[in-house]
C-alpha cells in the first residue's frame, strides 16, 4: 500500500493548499509525491565547510558560520524598519538583517543558542552583514545535513507565496520519510549490473542528498541513461513495428530515365557526397522495406538534384513521385529547376499550389489519377485529401522543419502501400539531437559542396559604418553582381519592422539613385511580391530588399552580397540560412552582418561564429549549445518532450549514443517483448506513452 504513496497528491503534505498545489502543478510540473522526488535540485551547496567571522571577504558568494545571536536591535522607522541580530562565533561579530517578518524573527530565534547561519556576506560600514540569512539550530543541522545540501530553484510565482528552496527540501524529506520501500527499478536487472548503474532508488535519493560530488555524478548518469534509454527504446520499437507492418515499394531497377538523365542531361559531375546519397536511397528502395530517410545538407550542397534523380528511379519502376516545398516561391523554383534539368526528356512534371485553380487544377488532378502526371511539385496543397495519385511511390519533403508531424503522416495514406519518404533539410541538426528527434529515420549527409565554390566571407559591421557598406555594394554591383539586404521581421513588432524596411528602402534609393531596387515583404499581395522577386531573379533590379521572406529557397547565383540588418535579432540557424542565398556562383561572395553597438554576450558569440565558419554542422552544434535543444528549428513539432528531467541533449551526446546502442540490443534480444526480465521495462514505457500522446506519431 505504501508504494502507492508515490501517487499521493502533494496536497497531502502540510502547508500545501489548493493555491500552492495549482502553482506547483502549473509552474513546476509537480502533482504527486513521485513528481516531487523527481524535482531535482539545480545545484548542491557544500555545507561541510564552516567559516569564522574574521575570515569573511566581500567576494564570497555565500558562507556558513556557527555561533550565537547576542542581541536583537530594531533600526529605522515605519516601513523602513529592520531588525538586526548581532551574531558572534567568538571571533568577531556579523550582523544578521531582516526587513520584514520582524515579529516572526524575534519569536523564532532565541538568544545565546547555537545556530548555523548561511548567506551572502556584504560589507556595510565596517562590519559584515547577511541579509535574510538561512538559520537552523545547530542541533537540527547536525541531524539533517552532511556535506552537500540541495538547492532547488523555485519559480517566481511560488516564491511570492513564500515557497523557497528550504521548503521544497522539507517536502522532499517528508516524502522520503513516508516512503519506506525502495523506489521501483525500471531497467532490467542485467543491464543495471552490466553497465554498473546505480539502482534507481539509490540514484533518486542521491540526487537530493549525495554523499559526495562523485556520488552525485554517478546518480545523475544513471538517471540520464534511463531517461534517454526509454526515448530510444520507444523510437526504435516504433520504427521496427512500422517496418514490420508496412512493406515498401520495390524499385528493382535503374532504368531508362535515370540513365538517360545521368549520361546525357546532367550538366556537371555529381559530387562524391551526392553519389553516395543516391546510392543509399537506391539501396533502401530496392529491399522491399519502406524508406524513411533524412537528408541533411548545407544550403547549396545540391540536395534538389539528389531528389530529382531519386524520383527518376521511382518513375523508372512505374511509380509516381512528388515533392513538397514549404512556400509557393520555392515550389515554383523546383518546377523551373526540374524542367530546366530535364530539358527535352519526356517526363511529365506539374505544379500544384493553392493558386492553381479551376480547369487547370482539374486537369492536373485527372492526370495524377491516370498516372499521366509523373512528378508533382507543390506546397502542402499536394497532401490535401482530394489529391489522389494512381501509384505514388516516392515523396520528397523539402525543408522539412516547416511541416508538422501530422502533415507528414498524411502522406502515407496516399497509397495503399506508403511511399518511400525522403526528408530534406538545410538546417543541420547535431547528431545526438537527430538521433532523438529523427531517431527512427535513417540519416544521409551531404558534407561536400559542388566544386569551385569559394567560401563566403562574413564580416561584422556596426551600424554606423553605412558608408562603407554602400561602397562595398557599389563595387560588387559595378562588377555586374546583385545584392540582398535583409531586415528582421517578427510578429510581435511587425509594424515597426516593416517601417524599418521601408525607411531602409528610402535610404538605399537615395544612396543609389542610378540603380533599380526591389522591395519584398509579407504584407504585399502575392502577385506583387512575385513580380518584384522575378525582377530580381531576371537581373532587372540589382538590389533586393526584404524581410525574411527570402529565407528559404531562392536561387540567384549572380547575387554575391547578403547584408543582414539588425543581425543581432536573428538566430544562428536563420543567419546561416540567409547567408546561403549567396555564394552560389563561382565568384567570391560576402555576407555583412550589421548590428548595433550594444550586444549581449550570446549575440556577440553568434556573430563571431558566423564570421569564423561556413560549416552548417558546426553552427548547429553551437546553436544547440547557446539555445538548448528544445528551441532549435526542427525540433518543435517533433513531439519529443524536451523538458527532460536530467539529461541534456546538448551535453550528453555520449549517453544518447550509449542509450541507443543498448536499446537496439534489448530489442534484438526480445523482438516480441516476451522476455520476463523485460516486463517492468515495457510497463514503464507504456506508462510513459500514456502521458505523452504525441510520441507514437514521430515520423
Ligand atoms: P540545396 O537545395 O542543397 O540548397 P541546390 O540543390 O539548390 O542546393 O543546389 C545549389 C546549386 O548547385 C544549384 O544551382 C545546382 O544546380 C548546383 N549544383 C548541384 N549539384 C552540383 C554539382 N554536383 N556540381 C555543380 N553544381 C551543382
Ligand atoms: Mg534546396
């Protein structure tokens, strides 16, 4: 009966009423005793060390002393009143100061009694004082504390209700007292043995009350492993199940279209990386298992071509293919690119977006059903329910982070056997994160740019160097090149952001009266926007000024300058994406990051990274380090709960790898989940899934 105490609501604890309980639930995620035990301290404070009053210096973050209060004194008047306790350890005197709760202080602390006092010392006049110290009787302290003392972070709303780290500590201690039985083990015993893990019971206790720093780190390792192990187990089990359930279309051969394209139409050598990826896709699609592959490749690495050639393999085997892009502009560009590449080959490619209407739409829909349309290019319009294919075998999703899980899942229902899926992204995701977010996808990487590209030079300018920027632009445009000027746009300050762009546009028009300048932003009518964009693409305008609408896609190899205004307001991934719009031709390209003078440390670091490297993967790693994995583009719709208790995907890469390897082994050894030593493990997983509806739909 007592084991169920873990499920008791926290309101059973003294001094937690309905209001606190609500805040605990909403702001700390704590409902039950069990949740409380898993609310781990953010740090531990070494309470084994005592200082003497005469040792204090002004740079100590906190100190702990043992002594007695000699006397109390009230100082000041009315609301400014404070109470001062003169505290001595026999070596000197320190003042303890309280600004409120005066009566409480006088009532609670006795004179000439041994206390342990803890807090930050500050020097006032010629004496050290500690404001609102933590005080405990020396007797109680000796009873409860040995060395490391947990420190729990408490959200502000709860602090206002008087909750502090000490109170959380007391709740936790109470729960541990009530629960006599060891906390249940969730991992199979043989794994605990083999990996020399701490038992779950010991680990959870040690997280709160470790015997030493080493004890704490072993406890946290055990819990990190457990957490990541179950995530991996879930992902892998799900993908195996899917593999078992669905057979894939078999693309048995490389045929006429692929070969014709490869030998007669391909305008350049494929890079080694492109060849490798095409081989990987080819191997996947031959086997009869359904492919789910993530293709990561930096902007400009030539993913589109890989997509096209894979689609030709599908066509060669009698299937249709489709590619879905996040915006209309991008979809249109894909269409142009495909038609251009395919030249006079007889491949029927069509474009379907929400602006394709009426007869035209009907004709395309009919063509899809008869199989006459072989490749469909489009936006989400292609996954609408009424779009029916005769025999869809291969789907490419470009810039996948713009699509939610549900949208991806819809694709699968487009054929009785789900099509092979290739997900492409230019926002590289660090490996450890990919293993979690896309854990069930196979990953291909294009880590090589087409030859002849010069790395983009990135330069940081403060905003007062506008003349210099103009000079640089004039010089590049003099050479026949074009330039992008990008302004940030976020919803919250949309009006002002648009204004910035418009003001900027006027300034540039004044600075370059002889040039043609396009302006594009999200508030323009689509036709107008496309018109402006087209003028730039065709080279009629030399400068394109825009808000971030040009972030994805747009391919104008002649553009050699990307100036990003207010660069401090962009994230790393975004800056990298934007920069990828230039450097597409053989000439030297430049990216100018324009910022104000006042930069936070993080921002300075972002700008510095951008100036140092063009490597998207390195940038992704840094981005994850700066922002944490939950905020990265591409992770939000993943359904993975990023508020992991102990593990941190940015820092615990090795544990992720270990957890994955072990999970694989466990699944191999127990394909139908019948081994008795795994019973508890499966039960735990089922429990977790019950609380996390999204999990099973990661695709
Ligand atoms: P991504 O979609 O990966 O950002 P793209 O597929 O748009 O990149 O390719 C960028 C440019 O490089 C395109 O103009 C494309 O035609 C060109 N390209 C692709 N592969 C090669 C190659 N092997 N050699 C030379 N140019 C290439
Ligand atoms: Mg692309």
